[in-house]
């Protein structure tokens, strides 16, 4: 085994942590305090992916957005003043080459209605991480006096060809990663990209928005890393979104199960899929503030010893409630199978579901679907369902999830929840499928007030 592969940690830095020269400098200082060797995974510089998404939607009006992207990157590299001139020129040339390739790629945009569009869009979105990894290397060399290099994610992360939300091929990824790491130089520090992968034939893919956390966890599994560190703009996983409740506080330790529920139900500090490899391989995950590592953070572990209680509140906005009515459901078999066959055909992901004798209510994540540039419910799917049932859609809802350790065992839970939520109308409630959450839908306009009333009842 190459010495580089021993006692490694994976440190992922999000968009805000690489958004400016000062932010990248703080990230490098963070790495310098590490006692073990670290492979860095980076997201695109803050705001760049949003610009690339906008370019994909309005290619003809892309000139100004391309200029904004170039300016952001040039501003960062212009602050580098202590790096050897030859090395600085090397990184400048790398950056300019990527910017040129980006412009050429935009010029080759296919029509949105063609099969090539999704593949073209994935390649377009990958340019953000390509640039941030170059910038991170340059700043790392300047501040640490080390040699750094980019390890392209397309060279180690193998996925299928579901463009926009590609799924990793873990066996192929392990094999390819092993080959890559055996060829790496132990004297060089390496930076790779999150969010990006490639098919077996080398076609660039993306894992979906927020996929950089997932990339970090997949790399950790592929190389048997000791730990995954997620460095972001908050000091760990909070009891709820601090933007909604000023009394929110960081949780020092959570179980994987609790954290997975938080991530699934909207805690943006974690990507839901990122915890799956960690859970399966028992790799510890630490979440901390990239600028202020001394503030500590949240450590995610397999098990906790906390008593059954509500420990956090997660919120997911932009939810849609679909209600399907049909008298044919009454004492009939096969109705759900017929309905879900349509969902499968149109690749519609369902979150929560409740049923009665003649109706089914289920939730759709409108915000998540928009992030992948896909309609929440295609009109063709609605038409297919309306062939045998009546469909109602309610928009502008928020999903509130109470998260805790064995929450179903807490006595009087429902009573204090409804006391806190009242007088806000609850459109749907779900409990029982998971011992770690209780979920309900409310009007989006009432989200902040409900969260604050609920949070008042959470004990530190």
C-alpha cells in the first residue's frame, strides 16, 4: 500500500468556505492544524453553481454571467502575493484554460429538448468545482510552502449515466481510486472536486445539488479513511435553522440515524446521501465551521445514549401536497401499485404518504425537484392518474419534522406538539414509519412562528 493511503482523513469544504481568498486561507489554516494527512474535497466557489445553472437555462444571455464567474475567480487568485512566480503562473494558466473551455462549452449548447442536453448541462455545472480546486491548490501552496495538485474527480468516482442525479458504482469507484492513489506522489497535497463523477466511458456526470458531501463520503469509503470532516459556515448541526430561530444551538453529538433524519428533512448542513456510506462503513463524521474550527461542532456516531426526546427541528419548504381520490380504492387491491407505477414511470419521488378508504395524500419536494431542473409533477403524470382518480394539488406548504432519539417512546408527544402548533392548521401528519421523527405539513406563511413555538419546548 502506498503510504499516502494510510491514516487519511477527508475534509470537504463547501461553497462559502471557498468563496473568497480569505475563506480559502482559513480553510488552509484549518488543514495545517490537522495531525493526520488530509485529502481535500471542494465545492464550487459560493454562487458559481447558481450562475452556471442560470446559464444552462438562458444560454443566449450567458455573456454577463460568464464574466461574473471569471471575475470571481480572478479576484481570488489576484490576492496571491507570496507564491513563487512560476507556480503562480502555472495556476493562472490552469484557471484560464478552464475558463476558455467553459466558454467553448457554452457555445456548443444543444437544444433543451434534445437527449444531449442533460449530458451537456452536467459538464457545464462541473466547471465550478474544476476552478475552485485549482484556486485551493494555489492558496495552499502559497500559505503552506507545500506542493499541491488537483486530483480530478472524473478519474476516481465512477457513476451511471443518470445525468443530474448520477448514482455511484462503488465497486468500480474502489478499483479506480486504488489505481489512482497508488500512482500519487506522497510529497504532494491533493485537492479533488465534490459533486462531479464520470461514467465508465469518461463522460462527466453530477450527483445533484449538495452532492459534494456525498463525494467526500464515497472517497472515504473507497480509501478506508479514518474520518470525514464536513467544513461549512456553521459550527455543527443546530437544533433548528438559525435563520428561523435565533435561539437555535449546536448539538455536540448525534447518532447517524438522527443526523440522517435531519438531512433528509431539510438540514442543509448535511447532504442526505452523504451519511449512507458513513453508516454502512461506520466512518465517523464531524461537522464544523471552516472559519472557526475552535468553536467545535457536531460529531456523528453510530449510537447515542440519550433518553427518548425531541432533540431538533428540521424544516423543508416548497412542499406540495397531492391528494388522490377514488371510490375504486374502497376494499380494492392493486390501487397503490397502479398509482406508484405512474410515479416510477415519470421518476417522481414521494416523501410522506397517508391513506384512507377512498383517498391517498402524499408530499412532493418541489424545491428539490427544481434544483435538478425537473418539474415537480409532469402534466403527463397528472393526466395518467386522472384517468382513474381525481387529483388535488396544494402548493406553498412547509414540512416540519421533529427529530429525536426513539421519539415515538416519548409520552405526551402529540399533546405538546399540537399545543405548540395551534392555531395553525395542520394539513398532514405522519408518525410511526421511523422511530426518529414526527412530521407534519403546515402553510408556508406560518413556518417561522411554528418553529419558534416548538423550539421553546426543546431542552438543551
